[in-house]
């Protein structure tokens, strides 16, 4: 591994930063890769920084981005790809995974059998979600609601609006994101939240419902004593003390400081211990090759996944989830459990609610009423 790292470093320095194109070796050995010289003005960091830390950039600054929620230009490969991607005779970008292009050149030369784009869909021709627009719409929606409330009720203290965290700052424990779900409002057979989740995260049916990825699934409950029936959406409960994190042998399952429980796909080995440990059956294993993924939701065959509380939205400042937005009866409310001025905090204070499996003492971030 050390020798491979040194080899990749040497190739990157000589060919990418220098923009050199080496000729094929005539003695039958594998020819050195020919990499397109960068077309931009400069790298996101000075050349001496890239020479020293480029492997960290190639790893997507994993600890900063995935674990800390820092999402700046310098933590993305988007700029690298668009600057170094080759172009055809018409000037159209050539996919970076094509033979001889930016990523594939070094991978082929070093015999690295790893395709980043089996999980990441961010290529130059991929349509991207405008997270800034999502944040603007969320902010305006909340401003409108707050303004209407203040006008209708004179003397009422205006609810404090949560401000978006700057992209270059890590998440902290000052907030804890969660959901309040009123099961009494859930209509029998309604799948609006499920469909919204699937569309937001690029989940598709393979025709095998027993193994298809399910980040939200409708659950039917029946009281044996009274016969009362209830429908509710089941998803990752984002526990304060998550069993999935306790049993993960690689640390792939982890809990962010703001309470969101995630899976680091870079180090998930697909052992599925977390699936067995989860008392809510909230995790899914990916059995099939994936295509047409969403750029903001990297997914990969052989890894485990579950609800992320739309973390890509949260980090962009859009403080709402796809399921909450789609619910026709407004049964799902997303917000900061620690903020006394938030709607979810007010509902929890005024309405009787409960955790599922309270006996496990997990202090879940998802609470239910009407159950």
C-alpha cells in the first residue's frame, strides 16, 4: 500500500500538476498515462500544498466532509474533474472514466481496480441539484410563515429562525436534528413520504421488494386488546446511543455531532452487523450495481445505507427533509430538538409523544405521537 501511494503521488506530481504527457515505453511495459493538462487558472490550493496533500484531496477530505459536514469547493473533486477532463473535437467534455482520461489513466497504469464513479455521479455532464436554490426557497418559506404569524397576532414574540451553518464550519453539538411524526395523521396506504424519499435519494426498485433499499417503510400496527389500527413511517431513528455504531468493526457507522447517524461508504465493508443490531430494521444492503445516481447521494454496491435526514439539504442550509415537505397531512415535522424556538420543540412540549422501543434507552431523534 505504501509503494502504491508513493507511485500515485509521483504520477500526480509529474503529470497532473506539471501537465506533462509521457510517451509510451518501447520495451513492452505499460506506457505511462497521458493526462490532460489543467484548463483552469489555478488549483484551489497553491501548488506546494497540492504536492504535499493531494492524496488527501483525492480522498475527498473524507473526515472533514462526511464526518464533519464541511462542504466547500476545496473539499470537492468537481473542480479537479472539470479542469482536467479531456474534450472531443467539438469541445464537449469526455467522461473522466473513459480510457486515457483523468481518473482512468492513473488507475489503469497502477492497476487500481477502484471506480469512484460507481458511487459518485459527479461528472462534467451530470445534472446537479442546486442546493443554494433549495436553501433560498426554504428560507423564504420560513420567513413568510413567521411574518404572517407576527402580523396576525400582535405582541407575539417572533420565532427565531435557524441560520444556515457556513459551509467551511464543522457541525457541532449545539443542535440536534430530528423528526416529530404524528401517526394519527398518517392515512392508510399513503406513501407520499416514501416516494419523496426515493426521488430525493435516487432509490429505485429492482423488482425484488425483500431486498430493495428502503429508507422509509410504512408499518401497520394493531392493538391486540382494542383492535385499534395505526399506520406510521419507520426509518432510522438517529439514536443518541446507536447500536449500529457500537457493533461496526470499521467505524463506518457513525453519529455526527448534530445527531445525524450516517454510514461512511469509503470504509463500509458490507458485513451487515449494523443491520442485525438495529432494532428498527432501518438499514438496507445494496446487492446490485447502481446507475443514474444522484450527485448529492453517493451510494455503492456492497455497502449498507439508511435515512440520512437529508443531510445534503441540512448542510446546504435547507432545514427541511423531502418526507416532511411531501406529507399531505403535515404529519412529519423536521427541526432542531435543542432549539426552544423551533416548531418541533414546541410540538414535543405540547403534545404527548414517545420513542419506539423506549426500553432500550437509545434516546432517539425521531419521536411519534398518536401511537
